[in-house]
C-alpha cells in the first residue's frame, strides 16, 4: 500500500486522510466486535468501560481496551502490512503501537467532547501520534460520526479547560466538518487535530476502533501505558471498594465513561 502525492499533500494540509474500504466491507470486523462485546469483565485482561445513560442510569458498554493479545483477528488489523506501510510514510520512519480501543457508542450512547489527543498521550515524553479509526459500522451524523477541523492540526494546542477538553470559546471559533464513513473504512488523523462526535440517536450501534501509534524513535510504551492506566483509571472489575479514583489524570479526556 502506498499513498499518492495528492494523498500525502491532503494529509499535510488537513491533518487526516480517509481511505475507503481499506478493510473490505467490514463483515469480519462486525462479527469480531460483537463477539468481544460478550466477553465477561475479567481482571488483568481486556478492559471494559461503561457509561450511564437516562434517568435510571442504565449501564451501557462504552469502550474496550487492551485486547491486542486476546484476539488474533484484531491483532492482524492492528499490524496490517498496508496500514503499517502508510504509517511509516506519514511518520517518515517505522511506527509502533501505543494503544488500542473499541468505542461501542450503542443506541442512546453519548458523544465525545471536543478535544485534541496530544495532551492525553504526553505521559511518556512523546509529542506526536497518529490514530487509525477503523469503521466497524457505518458512521453517520445521526449515529454520531467523527467531526474534525481540517487544517487546525498546525495550530498546536488550543485553549483547554482544566479537564483538558477544548474551551467553549475555542469550540465556537472552529468550523467543524462531519466525516461519515462506511464499514471497513480507515481514517488516519494527527494527534493535534481537534475532533469530537455527537450522541448516537439511531437504533443501531456506531462501533469504531481507535488504534494509536507513535514513531519508533519515540519509544515503545504500550505496556507501560496500560500498567499505569490500570492503577489510575481501572475498569470497574478491578476497582478497590472505598478507594477514591477521582483523579483520572489524562486517561478520561472528553469521553462519557462513568467514573
């Protein structure tokens, strides 16, 4: 897999690139993700996070992380040869995996507040990442597709609140562009591009994988990332009764996960 000059220029100018049907029609992705959603919460393995919605505080699966070593199909996607080649072109050197997650955004699920990824990924002295969004389901405006601000990756960090999401002033000053995708599509985006997504107002799930990579020269920190996350922001199954997890650090920026 290579990128054309036009595609490289688009990346440089906009901070993202959309590669339709990179993973075919997404049939396998949908099957795998449904299967994984049924896996039980298990301490020390995959990490399942939930959100609470409605007046009854219904518990809804929001996210699943740290599944690389538990699913061969997704492992093949994460290390797909074509994807790794494209990442090497964009990084100008080989890429290493930093983290992987599945966002489920089930019907009624909340959106993700406007933010930039860079502040959340700064714990290990790294300063730049690229995230691969793999569309498991079609994403639309109705079900809360990704919205970005093309070209704003060049502005560095924008004004943020104490929670590291964009301030309302910054949000209002930006022109947000929805990016609808089909199952099997791949979107790569820069860690400085502002992005957000709305709630899922449809009757079907809007599932997507977000797999983040860094340049090889910035080190291999995936294991360290998840070790620290388990300490600071563990999934429900690993939480110690009575312990205060109020300070989640940089592990809960912009998302609807219940703390």
